């Protein structure tokens, strides 16, 4: 594909619908943002009714991703980040974390949600920060998107971020194929960051996970809490960095923990995969 052909790939934004909850706006509400509506707040209130620590957990997901980004930008020298399913801009975005350790770090945010695109373009776009409306579930289309193709150099190491998105893909085989496609496309020395909703399979925690899945289905944004083996299978072909695929609070925390752990802390796992050289 020539550069002209790459630039001609069309974006296909989703239509706006303010009558239904919006996943990005719901997450924004949980994070304490302002870009949400009554329908989103109602869905969040239903979630908080039986999972009162959901807001704190949303921040845990964001904090985990920022810790990893800082590690990769600082200790590993990664200077380009592809943040897939990035959500609405909020405090301590990916580019802020990366540029704190490498001022020249470039970030491309990818989100198919038109609400996210509008806010991202208004608040984030500059020479080192770009916003794409591609659909992350179509890796070929995403990597050929004009914004991604112009700014992400796939022949150099890149960090691909899949933070709290793969559990919205019900078919495990499809989720595996999506990660595999991105991993195959990036250069050796690259990293893939994944967080995912986790279910231990039985007991009270598993029951809570099922309740969350049922509620999310009612909002139109299905989730699936998967077992450890299933989540680890998303890293096939990659070397998992220490400390492995673990609860988010266990992945190299910054100092002693001050807030108490909740049940929700044990219903998510995160890990970082490294693409080794093929030679």
C-alpha cells in the first residue's frame, strides 16, 4: 500500500446517540470527570449500588497504565505509544505520563467513539499527540488509518496499550486474534499492555463478576470476566514481564498502599508482553 493509499483510508465514526449510556462517558463519570449525561450517571449509579468501589477501581486501571507507561518511557526508552480504546481525556493521560520521562514521546490515541474523538481533537491534538477514529477491533484498518500510519513507525519499538478494552469482546478467539495481529505488526523490542476483567470461577467474587457482566449487558456494553488461563492466552507469542499477569495493585506498586483493597481489586488482572527478536 502506498502512502497515498494509506491516507485515503476512510474513517467510519459511529453515530451519536444521547438516549443510551455511553461507555466512555460512564468511565468519565467514574473517574470524576464532567463529560457525561444523566443516562450515563444512572447506569453508573446502578453499578455503584452493588459495587461501591467501582470508581476507585476505574482509577486503579488508569494508575496501572500510567505506571507501565512511565516505566517503558523511562527505563526501556520507548518513545511511541499506541493507546487503543483510549476513552475520554482525563487527568494524567498517556502522553503526560510518557512525556514526563521522555519529552519527545509521541502518543496516538485511538477510539471509535465520536464523543471521544471530539474531545480528544479539542483538548489533546498537537505535534506529539494525535487522535484517530479507527476501530481497534480491526487491526488492519487501525494500522492503515491515516493518523496512525503517519505517526507510528512500525519498524521501531512501540508500546500498544489495550487497557480495559478486551473484556468488551465476548468471543475469546476474536480477542486473541486482535492482540496477535497487533503483536505481529509491531517491531521486535515492542510491548503490549493489557488489563482485563477477571473471574476466579466460583465463590462470592465470581458472583459479583456475573452481576457486573449482567448490568453492562443492560447498558449495551457487554463485558466478560475471564479466567486467568484465558487472559494469559492473550499474550501468546510474547514474553510476559515480571511480576507476570497479576492483580493491578500487585504490578510494581509505587510505595506502600494507603487505600484498603476491595473485592473489585481482585476482579482484574494486568500484564505487559514483550516482543522478542526473531533472530
